C-alpha cells in the first residue's frame, strides 16, 4: 500500500515537473510583457498547485506596484489591489521593497504579521484556510515586480515546493527583462531611423533651397571677373576682380558642401551614382591641384602632386575620385599650419592595385581616433575648426561604391596620411 502511495507521489512530481518545464518554455518564447503574467496565470499557478494568483509590475520610478494579471475568479475582489504603494504595510509591498519572498501559511499568521492590510485582503478571500506565496521578480540589478500564488488550505507550502516557486519567479523575471531590453532596443532603433529620415528631409530641402541663390552669386562673380579682364591697368578694377575671384571660389566651395549633403543622403539611401569611364590618375590629381592651389597659396601652404607619369588608365568615376581627394585635401588644409605641406599622390602597388594618397604635415591624429574617422557626424575632440563631420563619411561611401577601401595612418606630431583604392570594373 505504501508503495502505491509512493508511486502516486512520484507520478504527481513528474507531472508537476513536466508542467513547470512547459511553463518555462512558454515564458522563454514570450515576446510581450502581457504574455508573461498570462502564461503564469493560465498554467503556472496550477502547475505550482495553487488555486489562484496574480502578478504585479513595479513602476519605473519604483514607487508603486501595478496589477498586470489576476485569476478570473478573484478579478473583482482584487480591484482594491490594482495599485499598491511601495511603502504600504502589506506583504506585497514588503516583497517589492526587500526583494525577499514572503510565505504566509495561514490567515491567522497574516493577521499577526501584517495587521494594517488584513482587512483589505480579507475581502478577497474565498476561504478562511489560505496560504500565500509572494515571490519577488528580480532582474540583474533591480526589482521588477511580485508574483502571488494563493492556496485554499493552510500550511500548503512544503519546503520542497519553494524551489519550484523560486524557479517560476526567476523565469518570469528573465522573460520580463529580456522583453524590456528588446523593446528598448526596438524603440531606440525606431527613434534613430526617424531621426535619420528627418535629417535627410532637412538635407534635401536645404540643398534645394540653397542651390538657386548660390547659382546667382556664382553668375554675378563670373560677370565681375569678366569685367575685370576687359579693363587694363585700372587698380580699382583689379581689386574688384580679386574680390570677385574670392567670392567665386568660396561660392564654389559652398556648392561642393551642398553636393556633399546630397551625396550623403544618397549614400545613406544606397543610391549613390557612379559613372565609370577610362581615367588617367594624373588627371584626377591635376583637377584637385587646380581646385585647391589658390586656397593653399592664400594660407601659405605648399600643395604638391607626387605621382609617376606612367600610371595606367583605370575605369572609375573621375568626378567622384576628385571628390574623395578634395574632401581629404580640404581637411588637410584645415589642420596644416603656414609653411606646411600637403602632398597628393598615386602609386601602383604589387598586384596592379592603384593607391591614391593625401599626406599633410599637420598635428597628426590620436591612435584611438583613427578607427572612428570615417563615421558620419563624428568629430575629433581636438578639432579646432568648423565642419559637419560629413566629408570623410562621404569619401568612404564613394570608395565603397567603387568596391575599394580607405584608411588613415598617423603619428601625433608627424602629420597624417590618408589612402584609398578604387577598384575598376572588370
């Protein structure tokens, strides 16, 4: 006879374990916060041998517990426990405050230990013989809520049952923390995507609205330059031409900045246009030198082209290649002091790879910053010049669109060298 009882006990234990494992599996697969208490209420309470129960989540500010789910049979009676202040003299609040479980083995024990909330809980009971298990839901660093399991008999919780209760509470906490982390990451991603869309819309509007007046300025400066060409020996006219040239040069710079904004939006959207055609590397370097020689002269910086004449023709986008080097030279001009030097070059490597380079005699770059140079909107903490932080990001986008690579080498106090390759279409 005793053997039959022991056998029945083993069967019930196995059944309970199977139920608990099923609950654990469902909690692990849950994807919303509402699903966690629903799973526990629907399956977990019965698996633990309880009659009914509920789950409360702790507010973000830690000031109150809020009921998320409760067994249907006590739903109306539990309304008085919908919001539980954390400082209330009740076992529910005590568990949340201390992150320690509370087991109350009878109604008399409840009245003795928590007299202030006894009358409130008395109205929710369907039997005078009850046992409460109140378990903290604790994450890695903070309390998340409380799980309450009610048994309709006194002294219902044996020592061995507490391990099962603790296991379910732990699985609930893990599921809640995982879902909140996932929701936070998704919210952050959506916010970032929205910010990106808003920024790209602004870039699009700004670039469109700036092009028209800038075109007018360029035309006016060109007209003044032509008038200066027509007048011989007049110092006033010569001065006007000098000023017109400066206006024209800076306007062209502004036009390049607008182009950068448009290109940046195209790179982000994955629609950057690349038009390949046979190009002599020397033509790329010559175009950059012609563009920046006057500016370098104004700043007392020597701009040098260093490349062998016999470099092979490659099939790349000439304008885009010029744009990459122009961005690099523009940055070099910002950091190179008077009487310094900037060298633009190209060289064929072993295996036929062609490498373009821009080297300056500026202050150099900190080693920990080299890996972040090509991130969009990133600026060095040591940068003492204005800029949007787009130039190097755009350069990388153009190089990537060619299937090439771009990198930087530097020693603090010894300048920097930027290099990139553009893979020709096969």
